[in-house]
């Protein structure tokens, strides 16, 4: 029974280390989303903070502010989706979580 607990502690420690690494990687991550064939680009950090916003002059039309707003929203959502994909593609390194008790 002692070896089962020892194995569980080892798995919990591995899980914590892997989660810390994933969190660190997400903090370093930057992705760029775009809309309108690059007319609007937004660069987000892994924590979904805007780091850069680029708007090409040709898409700025005072008569069509809603169009520009739509492009910004699409670019932001594109970047956010890339962050989610990157996050979900990160693995736990094959750690078997099934033997860990709830709350760890």
C-alpha cells in the first residue's frame, strides 16, 4: 500500500511541475490574429492581453466605423482561438491522472 501512495505523490509532483511549465510557456506565448486579409492584425499574449494592434490606413473609412469594428473583433477572436488551440495542444506528458485523488 505504501508504494501506491508513493507513486501517487510522484505523479502529483510531476503534474505540478508540468502545469508550472505550461503556465510559464503560456506567459511567453504571443500569437497574431488577422482579418480582412491583413488589414487588421492583433497580437495577443498567452494571457490574452493585447500586445500590438495594427490597422492599415486603407481600411479606415469614417463612413464605415462598424466595418472597422468588425475587423478588430474578428482579428481578436482569431488570435484568441490560436491561444486556445495552443493551450489544448499542450500535453501533460503522458501523466496518468486517474490515480490522483480529487483536489490535487
